[in-house]
C-alpha cells in the first residue's frame, strides 16, 4: 500500500511520462473508468444511476464508467455538462463509446438513486457555476461517488473553490492520493477514498521525488526504538519536562506520563521550588528536580536526552529568561517546544537546533510565523516554510496535523477523533515526542509516530476521553505495533 501523496502538477507529469513510455492516455482513462465502475459494483447493488460528466478528462472517466456499468446490467444514463460534439481528445473518444441515454446536466426526467460526480477533477481552479453549483447544493452526499475529488474542491489544498462544492460518500482517485484527500476541509468532502492503480509506470511515479505522505507506521516503524535484551533504563534516555509554577503543574505531569509510557527510561519534572510538593503528592516513577534560576534550566537542558518546555510554563518575564537559558545552553538536548514556550518564541527570529520540534496549533503558529499561513497555498506549504525558517521539525496541529522537516519532507496525519479536543491532550503529545527523541529516534519521525499513536489512542477510547487516558491506552497500541514490526522483519 502506498502512502505517497502527489500534487495536481505531479499527476499531470505522471500522465505525460506514461505517454512517453508508450502507454496511451486513452488507456489510462479506460483503466480509471474501470476502477470507478468496479468500486461502485463492489459497494452498491444495481440501481438507477446518473453519471454526471464534465467537459474534460474527468468527464471522460465518467463516460467509461457509465458504459461499463451498463454492460453489467445497471440502469444508467449520462448527464453531460457539454454536448458530445463539443468534447475533444480522449474525452470525446470515450464519449463515442457510449450508446445509452444522454441528457443535458440536470435535465433528466428520471430519478436517480446514485450519482457519479465526474464533472471536474483535482485540477479545477475556479468555482462551480450554474447547474453544477445547483447540483452541489441539492444532491445528498450519501448517494454520490466522486471521480478523483468531489467537484469544487481544489486538489492541492482541499479548500472549496467557491461557495458550493460536492460531497461524496465514496471517492475513487488514481495512482496516489492528492492533498485534498487528507487536508481539511476536503477530506470531509471525500468520504471513503479508494486509490486505484491505472497502469502508470512505477518509474514515472518515482521520478516525481515525492516528499509528501499520509502518516502510517510504514514510514517510521524501522526507526522505532524498541528495547532489546541488553537494554537498561539509562540507555532508554532521560527526558525532562519543565513545569509551571504552583497551581499550574498538571500539564507537566501529563507530558511526563506520556514520555514515560512511550518508553523513556527516566523522566524528571523540573519545577520551581514552590511547586515541588504539589508534584510530589502525585508522582511515583517520575522524578523531581528543583529549578528556579536561569542557570538551573540551562543545567537541565544539558543533562537531558530530550526536554519538553511550554505546557503551563507561563509567559512572564522570568519565564522568558528561563527559556532563553535553555536555548543558550551548550551542548543542550533536543527540545520539544509547546504551548507557552511557543508564545514566548514568537515571532521566531532565530534558527533552532535541527533536532528540536515545534508543536503549534493554528493560533500559536500565527504568532510564531506571522502571515505565513495566510500566504501559503495549503497547510502543508505553510508547515514546510515554517520548518525551513525555524531549521527544525514543525508539527502543525489540527484535524489534518502536518509534520514538516526543514528539507521539505512532510507528513499529514489522519488518525484521531474530535474527542481529542480536551484539556491536556496536546501536553501528552509533547511528552510522546520527547520520549521517542530521548530514546534516539530522529525528531521528524518521532513527531510523526507520536501524532499517529496519539490519534489512534483517541480513536480507541472514544467518547468520554480525557488527557489522562491517553498514556494508559498506549501500551495496547505499542503491543500491536511491535507485532506488526516483527511480522515485517520476517
């Protein structure tokens, strides 16, 4: 299974390379239409079906799918946005092979139970108009199968191109997923997504030097830090979590628990003296260290194998001095900057250590990198630009969390549930990341693995989830991951 994600331009380049390799684009269209028909037949019983065809190659795929459904005994007709005489190229050739009923789009007097949206593909660059816009408003998503992407959604950003766009229960795309299939809000418009092999040469895909993936263990499993028979706690890394002051200590404990559960051999909370008793009343395996002056925080940064700073840390002047001491410590551990530390860093004016990780939500991202999100074509491009500016990995949180590296690699995480929107959830994620980095995992992969596991933990618990639950769900997920890792080795 491929986890690669390609842009609209890369898909065009693959089509062109296929043609140069002797694979006719008409053959690719035939294969695409076949994939659509196969997906429909596999998921639905025969029913009155309207195939909505646009003027380009997406419409051509629709003409093929209609022909094949008809051959399989389905009651199907075509509603076309452009008269067949106005079509050109492969789409015109595909339309000539259709010998069934044809109506103008939206003008059939038959009642359909299923609609195939083959109007416009991922490359559409303008809002839907006229009858296409009207159908986007009125047709129920549970009765729509989209070809490539739902019409009206931009393939590279997942954003609606105008006020109206289609939503589908099923989307059939080709070669690889496009950004619209994983980025919000496009992901919600797509429903189930099937990626069909239409015969594009593997060399044509490889030539795109793809640097965007959907998060999955296959991307980082080989680097996951499993202990062996010779492992002891000191070899599994010592993670420090910097605490806020008294009455603001829970966030640090959540991060510390996350680091411990994901495998860090030692975890310490560095807390102001007045917060020590508050922590001591609730910690057992997690150790405590007093930190008051900037020099104390610099010492912690030198001692740790990984450090979390920011959860409920505070943004007062003396907290800024503590953060600056961490940044200036040499040599220092890789740092996961979260929450208040991100506010103190913004707007970011310095290059960070390549091993560091920034974990902003949208508001924190805008404070760190003013104007960057608004100026970027997508969240992927914004995260990539931020990582290049910061010189370290950036994890931009959201329903479509993006993890980006300074070298341009990016991963979109699609695990998770709305139940993760609860206080302290992000603190646990920061602890997961630091726990993996402390065990020697590279920061970009550690952030990706942590985001995937964090999302899976939320999915596995469901309603009623609170942040304290997340580390306790982790052992079961790690056991499953270990079994899969061993299976892949053999």
